[in-house]
């Protein structure tokens, strides 16, 4: 993956202490985090850490390709570290484990701009695959 700090700078954004702390939180993690979880983890580092600021920074990091937004089953959005070789701005998709939140990059895609699907011309798409990772499948088998 392209250096996340470089992605931020390439987008014309500053590497603030909070953004650096958030990137560091995600870069060492396999799963996803909600804004409330990020806020809770950052409270040990920053004395003042409001939820609106956390949301703004997460959205900024998602917009520049460091993080990706996870479409979940609940109301609260979660985020994951992109991990794509270049950035989240290049076309690819993610698969997310519905049990532990672990994610992986899916490079191949059968959809392309301009193709016809069900009488519609495709102009863009967002695709997230949901499944169970190897670890969760093995745990599920052991519990049986």
C-alpha cells in the first residue's frame, strides 16, 4: 500500500496529530472500528477528543483513500484500513468478515462503466462483499 501519510499529503491535507493517531490505530488492526471505538481509544492519548471531530477525521481519511467506509447492518458506520496496494481511490472492492470485522481487498471486478445491466447503463458502482474469514469459519467448526 502507498504510504498513508503520503496519501494524505497528496490530497492536499495536513498530517495532524489526531490524523496520525487514527492512521496508527487502523494500520495495526485487522478489523474495523466505529467512530465511538476510535474516540474511546484516542481518549488515552488526547485529553479532549470529541465525537464530531473523530467523524470529520474518519471521513477525511476515507475521502483521501487511507480508510474505507464499511456498509454495516447497524446504523453506525464503521471504517477499515484500506490496505490496497496503491490507494482506495483506485478501483477495487473489499470483503468484510461479518463476525470479526476483518477485511481484505478484492482486485477483480466484472462491472465497468458503460455496460448495460437490466436496461440500465452503469455509470458507477460501490460493492462490498460480506462473508466469514478463515479464522471465524474454523472457530465456528470447533464450536459444533
